[in-house]
C-alpha cells in the first residue's frame, strides 16, 4: 500500500502546502490521510487527494472559514454552489462596508473631523404611523426602503395626509439584530386597517444636521453622542432621523438629515 501512496512530506510538496497545514486539515476533519501507519503514526495520502487539498488551499486563501470549506467539500455540486454563493455574498457585504469606511477616511483626511453644530432643545410629542423591520446594521438602508414602500401605499389608500418629513427610529446601540421603524406624522384621530402607530413623547433632545451621503452619518453621530456625554447627559431611545432632503430630491452630497436623540440628566 505504501508503494502506491505518498508520504505526507511528498504530498505537501505536490500540493504546495506545509506538513503543518495537512496535519491541521486532518485534525479538522477536512482532509484525512488514506492510511496511517499503526506503528509509526506516519500519514500517507493518495495522489487523487491532491484536488481536494488544492481546493482547500485556494478557499483558505480567500479567507473562507474551515467549517464552511468542510461543508462545501462534503456537499453535492448544487448544494456546494449554494454554499459558495453565500460566501460570495458575505465577502461582497464586507467589501461594501470597507468601501464606506474608505470614503469616510478620505473625507477625514481631506478636511479633518467634520464640524457639526450640536444644539440642545425640545421636541414636541409626535404621533407617527409606522412600519417596522428587524435587521442587521448593514441591512439598514435596504430595510428602511422596504418600510417606506409598505407604509406610504397604506396611507395613500386610506386617504390619510401625512406631514413631511419621513422619520426613522433606531435603538441607541446598533445590535446584530435590531428593530427599526419608519414613520410618517399623521393628524390626530386618523386610523386605518393595517396601520400601526407610535407616539414619540416630547421633551429635551440633542440634535444636529448632517449634509451628505447616509453612509457618512456615523460622523454626525460621533459628534452628537460626544456632545451629550460632555454635558453629563444620558441619551434615550429611540434615536430619530428626519429626512429633510431625500434621495428623490437631491444627489447624495446634498442629502439633508436631522439627527435627534432624546436626553435626560445623568444620574450620579
């Protein structure tokens, strides 16, 4: 048998891998040798295992997790394709986040930390017709759009006039899975089947205005939260965004968003 097989050293050179990598793949259940000598513990591989070894090395070079690689190797062609497409989408999402960070870094490098005027004021009570969604932070833009597309047709069908701008409500902390809402202020007493309402209490708030793409909103939030904490105040949920100038009205660089965070005195 040993004459037909390759030692781990020869097999490693054939596949341009290290002996350490092959041992790790064996321990992970990714690529087991076809024979292990009972006396010496030496591992032996068949030449036809080279394809799997090279595939593992290729996918690892693309930063695919070993657990995902194991699933892909064990799957039939169609399920394997689905696994790889899911990883493709994950990588695309990561690239999109990195591109957003790159644009913010470019803005910071060119103009320094943007100056936002943060003001302390008071908001009136608002009654909003809302549509809700649960999402991860990278999905916020998509889910906000879906909420708008669900909310406005219901208002239109019911003949309920709403007062611009549209609002979005968020938790204080952007968690892995969180509930968000998009709302439109409606006259008191208006009701319609399929509509959910939320009353935002009035009271003291901190606010600022961001002009530019939504992907750069974290810069405004940085200034807003810093100003709140510097004053010894405590932020309260929900964080509110009012879209004064939206994508249908202006290019990305001219979008205008009002950011509002309810506040209270910090407890000693």
